[in-house]
C-alpha cells in the first residue's frame, strides 16, 4: 500500500500542498469567525445556520460552470485569476469588519461572494492533482489533501478564537486576506508538464456544460458515489450548521470554545488520516463509509446531549475522524471514475451534490432547531444518519478503480468526400453489424451496454434496429450535436472502451461498417 508521505517526493505537489494548508488556516479562521460574528449580530438559530447556507450555496450554483471552465481553460492561469479575486474580496470584508459596519445582511452577502470564489476554484484544485503526482501516488495524494484541510481546520478555528479575544473580531478576517498570497506565489512558480496535444478547438462553455452533465448521467461509478454522498452530507450538515449554538447556548461558552470544538474536529481528522490506509485495507471503501456514517451519528447524538465542554470535545474528535474517512473515500471514488478530458466537470458534479446536500441540510436543521430546539434537531439528524447506511448500501464505491481511462485513439478518422464544417450537424452515425442467430441475444445485451459509452462521450440519442428483410443484420445509430463534437468523441474513447468494443466484435461476423451523415440543408453542403 502506498505510503501517505510518497506524494511529497514531488516538489510541485509539496509546494502547493504547503501553500494551500496556510491559505486554509486563514479560511477556517474566517469561517469560524463569521459564524461567531453572526451569533453576536443575531442569535436566531436560522440566521446562524444561514451563514453555512450562504457559504455552501455558491458551490451548488457555480461549481458546474467552474468545472467546465477548468476543463477547457489553462487550469494554472484560471486558478491564478480566481485566487486573486478571492483575496480582494477577503480584504474588503476584513476592512468592513474592522470599521464595525457589518450587518447580518452584509455578513451573508460576503459569505456568499467568498463562497462563490471557493466554488470557482474547487474543481480546478482537485483536477490538477493527477498533474502533480503519478497515478500510483494519486490515492495517498488525495488523502494528504484531506489531511492538509484538517490540519488547517485544527489550527485555524482555535487560532481564530484566540485572536478574536486578544485582538478583536476583525483579526481573523485580516489573516484570511493575507493567507492567500502563498498560494498565488506557489501557482506562479508551478509549471505543469505539457499535456496531450489538442488537435481540435476548445469547447464552448455551454457545450462543455451539457457534455459534462451527459457524461455524469451515463457514468454508473460516478452516480453510485453521488448517491452515497447525498445520504451522508444531508445529515452531517447538522453539526456544521448548529455547532456555534451548541457552544454558546448549550454549554454557555465563548469564541474560544467554539474555536476549540472546530480545532478538535480537525485534530480528529488528522488522527483518522493516519488510520485510513489500514482501515481502507481491512474494510474496503463501502464499509469504511458506513463506519464514517455510524461515527457521525454518534457525534450528532453526543452534541445533542452535551452540557459541558468535555463531551463536545470528544464528539468533535469522532466527527473529524468520521468526516475524513467518508470524504477521502468518496473523493477517490470520483477521481478513479473520470478520464482527464472531463475530470474537472465530474469533480464539479460531486462538489455540486456535496454542497447542495450541505446547503439544504443546513437550512433544514436550522429551521428545525428554531422550532424544536438544537438538541432535538441534532437527535433527529443522528437517527437519519443511521438510516442512510442501509438505504444507500446498494450503491458501491470505487467501481472505476479497475478501468483504464487513458485515451485509446483507436477509432479511425472518418472518411469524407470533401470538407465538412465544424458546426455542421446534427451528425448521424450508423454502424452496420452482421450477427449469427445464435449470438443475437448476447450481441444485443452487449450493444445496449455500449450505448452508455456513446451517450457519455457526446451522443444525445441512441438506438439499434433489426432488419426486416435480411436476417442477422442490425443497425446501431446515434446522434451528435455537430461534426466537431463527433471528432471529439474519437479523442474521448478510452482503453476500457476499446476492450468493451473488442468483446462485442467477438459476436459479430466481419468488420462493422461505419457511415456518417450530416444534416442536409439547402444552405449547407459537404464541399469538395
């Protein structure tokens, strides 16, 4: 099993990891200080939970377009621009807090804007990991990223609480504004290795979005991971939304206690990270996520019962270990299900589902706490978290781990009688098969399995037809938006797809005949 420290042999990964940990310390200082600031401005449980809603809602709204941009743009330049904008927003908000002009509305507005910045960079940051380490170090690199987040979570909130008491509520916000400069510097020094040479024009944003959603819909390993994520994060969001009130109203603590609870979550995650390799080997991804859900249910119940700091600290340690077990496993499950050309978009779909579940859950648990009280809301969330284990068990994780998703480039260049314009379309592709009667059912089963590949890589309609006057003749058809989009299909086919096609052709007599048709119009023709 790969050592947790192996990714740090790669200088670019080590530098960016260190810079992001420092930046995340500032982010967690900002996050905890913002929630605590709202308890000073308005103690209504719904208003306090809306800080979490305002921070996570942008992920739900903007992660998908951000993922599409990260797939079609230079990721390094994209990250540099986005991180600069985030730094500017954080600086403006720190100044407003320092001037003591922040209202609940201003707090929620900047939580949303800074959350939008985080949404803009989240898919790109995750997508560059395979550019920083070789494939054999990908799993420990993802785990190390989670450890980095939790190191910053352990340090940031506690440091934020101390600074709030010692230097005033504005201090954590100033630190957050300054912490991003290291990340910007590391990105400026990083020069990613050249990727595969692109022979086709970059995708348009709207087309990239449609393609990304179509890919996610037709990727069973990704869809299974998303279902497990929805079940977990809907319930786990309860303690993120209500923890400030556990500290202030149940235990009657101050900013230092709230920071200590968040720090304990981070410390628990760090400790859990060191146990992950052995736990993953013994339990496998599915049981590990179930164990994390069980630990989270225990955490929620302990928070509901907590009336002294010690109980809440223990609950926070369990929460951190459970969180990293689930999040790291789900992230690896997503990464191994995605080829490079759609990696950021697939990760964006995961981030969207994750943030959507957290946003919806935070608003629900906050409203429920306002009606029935914080302990009741947390107890119900604990029971719901336990129910997610059997309800989502059939969705298996890391099914893409055994697939070779490298481009195969085995589809031959289409034969054309003249020049076809890139935007010509839609394009109808037909594949003519001859099949012995004995193989009919097996052939159709295999072909229907292949249909998901066609849709996933760009087809928006697919069908198979059986000849009425020639026994054993079958015609597969699929429609693609444009000629350029079909050429992209040729570049998206993976080695795993090639193996599926080879299995299908064992059931076919001779080589299938492929024909391309472009939508005919008096205003457009295939030119000589």
